[in-house]
């Protein structure tokens, strides 16, 4: 009915059913209900402190909101498209329960600053959950890295065998990426955690409100200092989605590696059956569906980032109905990221490493060639000259179908008389690893030191 709308007195005919359906947001923004109630209770408390709402009104609002919250949590709450959004649905139910006190609650605010507050409250909680889940995934990766701090594997550039690393060192690369992701989320939270409430529709309010008190009640660090910006700004949502996109990109990279490593042609790892599926026609298949989906869902999240940027790029100040379109991509971004982090932490605990296959791959790619070049440099040969010497040695070994370490000393000395018996200590994968014993290097001792540093940080 027409009189259900907060603004119906201005219009001479009711909104068409098609327009109601097209403009209503309640189907997706109802998930903000608990945060809407939290913000409303703080607003009522502040209005009472300012002398705008009586003690009796605030007591009734608190009692009524408790009942509304229980109705929502129990599933008894009936959402109405006629009431457009979560805010009007909650306000109407409150008014039905407590009468005029419910109508007074909206004093000194607008749905514009109300929804901006709700989104920030919701997103703040999502960020906190995401940071916790990132730490859980890092712990899973650290556990795997610790088990394989000495496990030799090929490091790649251009997907070609480059130099030996350890599997633990490789896992720590993703721990580092996720650490930066957590930092970005934490930094983004600072800009999310500013209170728009009190900006009202766009210009503030004539009532004697205390925005800093409301911010204190809701745990905000500060208020938004310009009312126009407060109701129309969504850059905090864009920033979050950008940070989320980077997390998904990092997990997509790891997914690509897991998929490659699990292929029988590579055979570096296996993923537990509970994260894989079979084929409807090929009984031998074991498909890494989870990492494949993560790789795909990264595009979904990046797409939401582009959608939000595009949504905001041409909007004049202040609030526009376009902004209603911010919620679905934002909600789906958080949902996708949280689900992905949760399943990834579990999946990495189900990864089985195959050290023999990894070591065999190292020996197939002349991975210690750079070590031989460095060896000659330490003997006084200019690096560019040593590079050429080793390239010739590699070509010879390749023609013989052997690794550099398999060449006899006399053969190696044909390429440089400076090569001695001690060279074999650097031509093995283990010897190569041991020499890279510096901060950030792949020596097992450094891998263990990095693991300890990360564990201390996560524990703190």
C-alpha cells in the first residue's frame, strides 16, 4: 500500500509493482539487519544524551529492538518488498511493536547516512574475520614449510628449471604474500572505521547531535568530517575489494602451481581426496577442483572491483540511487574470499609432497649451473666469462644426457683449468641450497629461521 512508504505523502499515485521490484534492495541488504539495529540503538542513546529522545522512548526502543532482533534471528521476521530496504522493514516492525517511539527513532538521520553506517559496521566485521582466516592459512603453509625445509625442488623462471630451492622456501613465498594481504586489510579497516551517521541526507541535521559520542558507542575511530562525502563515499568499499582481489590473485597463483604439480606429468604433490572429484566417464581421473575453482573465482572478485569502480566514476555529490548497486558485489566479494580462505587452510593440510619427484626434476634441468658460475667467479674469473664457460659445459652435458655433477673432473677442467675436486660440493642440489645462507635465501637454516619469525609474529 502507498502509505507504507516513508515518503508516500509527496506522491499522487502508488509506485508500480515493476518499479517496486526493480528498486527494492531488501532481498540482499537484509543481511545488514543486525548492524542496522546496532547503529539505531547507538543513535537512540546519543539522541537521549542530547535531550532529543526521552528516557521512556529509548527504553521502549531498546525493548522493541531486542524483540525485532529475536524475530530476525529466529526466522519469524517477514520481509516486505513494499518497504524497499532493510531500514524501513526494521523501523516498521519496531513501530508496530512500540508505537510512536519507533517513529521518533529516525530523528536527526537519513537512510543515506544510516546505510553508509551499516555497511561500514558490516565490512569492519568481515575484515576482522578475513585477517583471522589469513593467519590460519599462513599457519597451514608454515606447517607444510617446516615439514619440508630441506626438501629440494626446482625453482622456476619462465616455467623452466632455474635453480634449486626448497619446498619450504616456496611455501614461505606465499606466507609473505598473505602477510602483505593482511597488512592491506588492516590498513583498509582504518578508513572503513569512520562514522558517517549524523551526516543525515547530505547536509547534516538541525538537532543537537553528538557524532563523536555515537562513534564511541559503535567503536569507530573517528567520524566522517564532511557530510556530503560521508553519505556518497564508497571508496572504502572499492579499497576493500581491491585488497580482496589481491588476496584472490595470490591464491590463484598458488592454485595454478598446485594444479601443475598434481599433474601426473609433474607429480610433485598429491591433494587429499576430499578436495578433488572424479570424472563421469574416465574412472582414472582425480581432478583438483578446489584450486581450479579458486583460480576461477579470482576473476569473479576482480570483476566486482571493476564493477564498483565503474559504479562510482560518474556520480555527482551527494547520494544517488546508483549506490544501491554497491552491496551485491561487496557482499559477494567478502563471501567468496572468506569461503576461499577457509577451504584453502584446510586443503593445504591435505597436501602430500613427493620429494623424490622434485629432486629428480632438479637434476633434469642443470639447476646448479649458476653455482658453477659463482664458483668460478670466486676463483677470480669475471662473471660474464664464467657464464660463457658454464654455458659450454651445460651444452656438453646435455649432449651426453647427464647432469653437470655427473661429468668427470677432467671433463669439467676442459672448460676451465681452475675447476678442482671441491666443485662437486656446489654442483649437488643440497650444496647449492647450503650456499644461499642469508636472510631471504633458500638454505634450510634460513627457511627454519623465517618460519620461526612468522610463527612469532602470528602468535603476537
